């Protein structure tokens, strides 16, 4: 399973490790993902998603229904 947030579409970025001698080697900046269950009262069901912690902050701010609606409009969530 790839490390992609199901609500925001965030995925790993690529960058460099830079040593003190300015040697550069490739590295990955992974997304901080958590597996979380959400209750959706409109559909009266539970939904399990792998979401980034920044998406959790959006859910706390806007509510799960609004965030899921935005994700479906952008094409990230097809459930």
C-alpha cells in the first residue's frame, strides 16, 4: 500500500541528505499517516481511512462530512 493520504492526496517528497562536507545523497520525506476510523452520521456508518495528521487537523476544524465532500470533488476518495 502506497503512502498516500486518502483525503488530501499528499505523498512522499524527494530531497537530499546534506552532510557537513556538502555531500548530497537522495532521501525521502514520508507523509505522517495514521489509520483512523470516522463515524459519518449522514450515512450512519463507520469509515476507516489512512489520513495525514494535517488532514486530521482539517477534520477537527471543518468536520468529517465537509472534508469527505471536498475529497470526492477533487477525486481523492471514491468510497
